[in-house]
C-alpha cells in the first residue's frame, strides 16, 4: 500500500482528509474480507482518542505519553497475529503514529484516522 501521501506536520496536503483517506480506506477494505472489521478498526481509533484527550489536557506531557501511544503498534501486531486486522492496516497505523511528534501532529493523525474510518464504513457498510 502506498502511504507516501499520508504526511502530517506544517503543510498538510489539501486532499489528506478526503482523497488520501478514501484511497487508504478502499485499499484496506479490498485487501482482506475476513479481517479488518470496522468495529475492530474502531477500537484502535477509540484508544487513540483517549490519548489525544490526555495530550490536549496536558500537552507538555506528550513525551511521557508517547511510549503508550506507540504501544498501539504492538496491539495492532497482536491483532494481526489473530487475523483481526491485516498487514495493510498495521502499516497504515505505524506510518501515522511514527509521524506523531507532538500534540499538533497527534491531532492530525486523529483527524486522518477519523476520515479513514468514515470512508471505510462506506466501503463495508453491512459489517460491524
């Protein structure tokens, strides 16, 4: 999966939360019909939301929270081992989290994953 357009920071691509998120959702929805259930992907997003809320309350503690945020990668690897998610989702999550260097970029990751999940649910509407 090509993740080269998924970039966070000062100069966001205009289509990041639209065309780019939609392309990622379409690619992952087509990659494995047995895994990547929307409810499973939502669990990762929900945990990220919890960390974003903590960081928004105390941005100066971002570095303290960062190891726990990055632990989402380990949880995704575990889910992949149980065939709950596939390698494309693991790669997308890792790519996004790698770029979360402060409160601002973590917020951008959250917005991207929110857009991704919206498009993903449109691709696989009948699943939980």
